[in-house]
C-alpha cells in the first residue's frame, strides 16, 4: 500500500527551525528501500514528508522515530 504523511512543526524564529531541520536531515539519507523522507524548513516552519510502500506499522514506526529525533533536537536548543 502506498502511504504518505507530513509532519510540520512551527517555531518562534527561523534560526530554531533551521537548526531542527539540519538535525533531522541526516535521517533523509538513511531511509530504508521504498521509503522517501524529505525535511525542509521555510521561515519558522519545519516540514517532513514521508512517502513509502509497505505496512502501516512501518509508517507509524518511522513517524515515531521522526518525532523522537525532533524532540531531541528541540531539547538541545
């Protein structure tokens, strides 16, 4: 099954958004086969788009990992 998800986080300023996006971008290159992850920032927003073929459980695990990494990046700010 083809699935898509988008997670968008809004920050108080652009520099925080840029820092979080930079922390998440390495995950874009380590995605398993069949999974596409793209993280980008604009102004004070960070958006991550996930596209994948597979099981819903895999998508949920990927979203869980994304949110955990986002939380870690935010705690460092």
